[in-house]
C-alpha cells in the first residue's frame, strides 16, 4: 500500500485506481439522496502523503473549473493544477444542479443553502476516510467562501482559505448591489429583502423584480440570508487565510479587511492587480470582464505561492 511506484486508492463511493508515477486527474463521485455529485481528484507524484484542498466554486452556474455556460476561464482548474505542481492534492466538484452534477439538482423551490454546505461536508468526510492525505484544507471562492467557512467548523479540517469572499450577509450585499440600479428598483426591493431576512416569503412581487424574487427561489434566499460570514469565520479555531485582489469588480478589498478582523487567526493577503477570477486584470470594467472569457490567460503571479506557503 506504501509502495512508492504505485499507490492504490480505494474510495468507497467511487472505486477507482490512480497511478502514482505522475500527477493524474481522476473522476470521483459523491452519492447523495437526490443523485450523484461529480468531482475531480488531482494528486501530485510527491510527496507520498500530500495535503489535500477541497475547492468550492462560487455562485450561479459555476462548475468545478471556474467556468459557466457563457464564459470559460479555467481559473479553478488552473488553481488545482498549480497546487499539484507544488505537491498539494486537490478535489474540486460541480455543485448539485451544475455541469456533470445536474442530475443531483433539486426543484428550485426545494433547494436550500444548507444543501451546498452538507455536500461540502460530505466531501470532507470522504477525504478524511483516506489515510493517504496528511491534512485537509478547505478553499472557498466567492459564494463558496461562506460555504467553506461553515464546512470548516469540522474537526477534520486543518486550515481554511477564503478567496474573494464577501463579508456581509447576502441580503445586505444585494441591497448594496441594487443601489447601482434606478432608485425605484431599490425602493421596491428593500421591503421584499426585509421580509425574506425575517424568514417570511412574499406573495406579491412586482413584475419588474419577478426574476430576482420569484416565489420558487425565495426559500433558498431565506436560508442563505440567515448566515453572516463574519460570525461564521469567528467560530473557526484553525489557521485562516483571506485572499483578495485589488481589481476584483465583484468583491472589493473592504470585504477582505472586514473578514480578517473577524478572527485573530486570519492572515490577510491582498494581491495587486488580481480580479475575481484570479487573473491579472486592470481596474477598467470592460477590460476586466474581457478576461472572464480568456481560458489561456494564466493565474496572476504570486497567488499559488502564497496559498501553497500557507498550506505547508
């Protein structure tokens, strides 16, 4: 089992073989009540017992590689491959309802934020059952940051990394984002958001806001709104790394500063010129967004080094 030339890994949920002579990516499956969640496990050739990072993608239809149906950037795939080059294993996955995990998706009215958290916890349990890995690190990107914080409140998680994570509860963040819209949008939205924050669904939604507050998505929003990232981060008793780019047009540096102050164990890394998808980008919005469709653009220099240093 400890032969340096070939290691046999048996995961009960999938059952597959992985050659040890070189880094190799293999499919891995998590069985859930509602269907299979598919992921990719990447293990480097050395060391023999590497640390492993569970990578949790952000919101919307973002898959395990950091892509969505409209734009491909391969940011999370590049992150996993870069970590492997530094002797760090990783597991990334398509969230339920996304990509190859589409069959595990629930009806929108049945989906809750806790489903994503429970899935991440199940992946941690799977990794904890494999003695090959020296320690488990959870890394959450964007909305995955909050999922990761809650998941890391687990004895099997050794360290936690937040990348481009939001510091405020989702309802407050939405209110801030809606300020960029015409004033009437915010005026109509605030009462709805207030009701959802109190755990109450809203029966009457103005047609102009229906896509955002449709009845079927309200239960998910209610479950999501109850979590405050700063409160969840404060619960962690493990080493924490907060990573944020200065040209992120979706999450600003103020969020990283607020998160780092929420827990004395947190180390803050601000990366100059890094945008939301971990690539080098200018502050100009148009040029910044253009990088979201550039899969050949490498990750910004220094990101992998800082994450690997923290892990090791």
